[in-house]
């Protein structure tokens, strides 16, 4: 086995990570040999096919006359020393990263100085050498070298077609070296993830549902990477993933400190894709399925152990039946096409796949067509079809009535445990309900009074305890919706000891009307009386209300989802091939008789595309989303799964937070914080977008209903507002519901108008006036009446210039809605929704 891992290292380091810097002026093969020598290894040319296949997956072997690879003349190739200097093209959008900093150093101080500053430190590799443990050595090199040399993520593997980084090429080459001679693609999916997550009543249930799925998927991943290495996984991106870091620390003893904050974020999807030796595919199909289900049973057993501590022992047979039927695992694999088997079956492939692949092969030299690296696209398409068909075979399972009571969370299974009243629980055993008294407060409050759950939903509710034990880390500090709604009020007095007591007893008492509640007088207010604190705290609150104003009774919940991610994963959003070429090489290739046709063809799908998507989603979800949600806008992040986000906010923060999230989601390049410093990373690029549902709800409104409403709002943003959009709903305490939507480009005009009304520069009566005229006027008459209404509703706090600015923004919004064929009534509705939500005054 040592030889296997040694070969992985050789393949991973078959090119030096700074190859683009030294190309044509130092031998990259000699540099490679120096790196391997630090590890006591010598390169084996039998691994060359892995390099050739990897290269064919990412780029074309252009006819010799147009290759620009003459090492004798800097004018005829691309290098940092000559006039045609390298660039990097965004893997998904083709946007140019000019590598200007390196070029400036070359121009100012010379090529050798630039090399000294930016070259890869060869000696660093020996720090990761573990004697007699080549597997551990490989995992360490793979995990840490790109972090030590992040420049490799924007140094191109091929300076002529610079749309994939050297690290991506090295990863793919190492992966292929594991499968030489018999390569396949393998995918595992856990279906019905959205249904599983949607069956939730509390924030902790939502978080637990998504985190459980991440953990289960990683159990399948572990089976693959333990045998073949982490590089074989194409997506999700594992490097830097906290679950992988925990695995290599615990399972392999690698010296790494996993991030205990990031481990709380459920950021893995419900599918993984990897390379695999085809002869091992059936074996690992069974191993991965068993691993996922084994982990699910292990979590189930942990929860049963916790229940046994308080003498609750539900019916074993029914419990196990619910657990076994709650989860399905789908696995598919396929052999890589080569030219022979592709020609035999291509007529059975979808037309768009066959036509695109045939067109691509038209640019490949005949001798090169035997290289099955050219067939990643149709191989992936076939695998995707097979996996989708297999996934559809699983349907949600509804249990026949046994206990006489259905689970109130999912509505699919029999309830096994119920909290009847304060400390009285009952559980199903021996064909009957058995009562038990729970005195311990921690255990007593697992369920609310009157709540009853099945085994699956009880696992979600108690998963926090499993998480603590599994990761030795703190779970999220779940806040109540009151704490989020009243955030601005609470933060002004949270250091006060009496307020700490109030929060522990009943945070809803920050609202004046709750002190008049008969129920509260009998319960939580009575608790304050018993400790002789009622009068003191009530008087303090009156002073706080007078000083800081009354707390908002509404909070916002945000659900965001990437638009058409399936199309992106299929390569449909990629620009033309010519957009990815180095400008000088593009000019040269146009001299070829096929050059114009090639440059105008859509870029074909490659592993680097999938890796770029996955890495961008990983960086976004575990680095940028928490920063924006929690640090910038004082929100509470429930989950961040790559292209989907669920979070709660104070009402006046949510729209700007959502806008910033979608802006970073589609950035080409941006910085994230890594190990105390900043690192430039590649985002999903300008062709990506997100849509969002936003719901403003009163703190008394049932959370599970709010979750359904926000899911519906997110779908309406996509389906009715054309994606790259938001849709918001206000659910008033009275039961009135008001909804409207818009495009992200509208927000910069919308928010200043609402702020002007909030700050009493424009009377809030303008909103009602404006809604009225929107129903009866249009065109120039509407514009004229809008100007008149704003002048009429102007207060003494506003200048004429400010009113003119507000008027311009209102009229601009009207034109934008018309241009997008969206209802202009939404302008008025959005103003009313935001004003009412920000004010949040209903009892």
C-alpha cells in the first residue's frame, strides 16, 4: 500500500506549483525532481498517462503550428520574462485576473527578483514527511500545500488556456493516478433532503436536519477517501472543509486544529461525485451505503441512550422501523467513455450532449481521441441521468397508524413520545402509552407542552447533544425569535444583572403588553415575585422603554437559494471557449482553419469547472455567509449549504444582508479571512445569481408556519419574478398578509425611501396616498401626482434636495418595474411592508 500513496504524491507533485512562473526559463521537470527529492522519492514516468488524461479533460491538444510552445524565443510563447505574460481566466465566467502584482515586480526589479518573491518554497514539503506512513504524508501534503502556496489557485496550469489553476490540475492528476487503466465516475445521493429539513418546528430542528445530512454524506465520503485519497472527490470541495479536518486529525493523527465555529455550519450538499477505479465501484457502492446508514443508526442509538437516562424507553421495534425507513441512499457509477464505446452508444445520449461532444471531438487530433480524458462531459451526463432516475424511485414513506397519535412535526409517522403537561411525559411501549414524571429541567424541556414526536423528529430535537459529544464543540447558541426581533433594544441593557434574570425567566416580558397577560401573571411574573424582583425589573423596563423606545415585535427570516445551479453543474452557463484563451494565443489560434469555429464554441464541461463551483460554494458558505449574517448584520445563521442560506434578522437588517449575500455569491474574485490573514478566492462568477424569500412575522406567529411561508416566497421570487430576485411577505398579528417582490437592482433605490419615512423626513401617510394613485394612474400623470404627494407629505426635517432625491428614486423604481414587466403596485406594497416591519408595533 505504501507504493500506492507514494505514487499519489508523485502524481500530485508531477508539476511544481509555480510552473507558470518558471516556464521556458527553468526546467519544471528538474524543479519537480527537487521537490520529490526532499521526500526521498523519484518520479516514475509510468504516471505520465495520468497527466495526459488530466490535461485532456481540461484543454485541447492544438496542432503543432499553433501551440506557441517554442522555448527558444520569448516572442513566440507565453512567459513572465517575455512580452506575452501569463494571465488567469475565471474558470466559470472567463473574467480576467491579470496577475498585475507579479508583472509589476518583474518590470520594476526584474524576473529573478519576482521569482524569489513568488516562487514555491521547495523545502517546505519535508515538513509533512511522516516516516513509514506515506498515506499520512500524502493527506498532509494535499491538505496544507495549497494553503501555504495559495498563489497556485490563480497560476494557470496551461498559460495558453489559463482557465484552470495548477492546483486543480495537480488534484485531478493525482486522482486519475488512482484509477489508471479502468477509470469510472461514481456518485452518491441522499434523496429528499429538503423534505427532511422542512419537517421542523424550531430553529434547532432546522439546523439539526441540515447538519445531520452533512454528517451522513461525509460518512460515505470517508469510505472513498480512506481508500483512494481526498483528491478523487470532485465535489463537494473537501480541502478546508471542517468535517475533513476533524477526520484527518482523529483518524490519522494529522496536526491540525479544526475550526470549532465552522464545524457548526452544515455546508455539504446531499450528493458527492468522485473518480473511482471501475473494478472497485460495486464494492464501494455497498460500503458507502452501509456507512451512511450505519452513522444514522449510531445517531439514533445515542438518542436512545439519552432517553434511557430519564427512564424513557420507547417501543424498540417501532423506533427501529421509523429509523430504517426514514433514509434512502442512492449510488450510481459509470465507466468513462473512450472513442470506441462512445461511438457505439452516442445515439442513445441526449441530443444536446451528443452534439456538443461531437463538435468538441472535431477539434481533437485523431490520435488523441483514444485519450478518455476527452470524454468527461458525456460520462458525467450519463451518470447524472442514472443517478436522477434512481433517486426518483424513493418516495416519502407514511406509516400506518399504530400509537393512535401522529407526530406533530412531520405528520408521516406515529408519535412515540409526548409531553402532556409541565413535567409529565408519556411514551409508547408494549402497545400502550406509559406516563413518566421528568423533574430535571434540562430534560423536561426537550418538548413543549402538548408536543409529540416520532423517533426521527426526536433525533432532530436532541441532535444538539449528539453534536456536542461527536465534535467536543459548542452547538449554535439558538436564540428565541424575541431576542432577534428585539435585538436593538436588548443590546442596550444586556449587561444589566436584572435583565439577565428577566431573560432567563421569560424574555417575552420585554414587551409591555405581556405584563398584562393573565397567563404570565400565573407563571413567569409570579417567578419574579418569588425572588422579589418583579417591581424592580418592571420599573427598570419602564425607564428603558422611555429611554430606548419599545422593542420591535417582528423579526425577519431569510431563505436564499442559487438560481439554476443544475445548469451550472452541467456546464450550460459557461462562456465560449475563445473567452478563456490568453489574448495572444487567441490571436494565434485564429490563424488555424478551425480557429474561429473553436473560439465560438461553448466551453465544454471539465472537472475543474465542478471543482471551481464546489470550492466557491465552500468558501462562500463557511467564510463569507457567517461574516455577513452574524458579524455585519447581527443575524442568526441556521444553515449555509453552499448555494442555500437560512437565517433570521432584525427587520431593518434583512434586505441589505440579503443583497450583500447575493453580491458575494456572484463575485468573480474576493477576499476571505484564513488563519488570521486575507486570501483572494474565486467566487461563482458573474453568471451566477441567487433568489430570496423574506418573511416578516410577529414573534407569536408559529415558526413552522413562517418557514413554510418563506419557502413559498423564495419559490415565487424564482418563478414569478424571473430569478435573481427577492419576494417578501409581511404576516401581521391581525392575520393580514401583504406580499410583493422585486429585483436586487431595485434595493439601492428602495431602502433610502424607507429610511426617509422612518426618519420622519416624509410622512408615512405618503405610502397610503401612493398606493391609492398606483391603482388609478399611469405614465406622466402618475409621475406628476407622485411629485405632488411627496411635496405634500414632506416634513420640516427634510430639505428640498432630499425630497427631490426621494422623488427621483420612486420614479426610477416605477420605470424599473415597467422595464422588467413586473407589477408597479409592488413599489407601494414594498414600502408599506418595510415600514410596518421596521416599526413593528402591534401587540
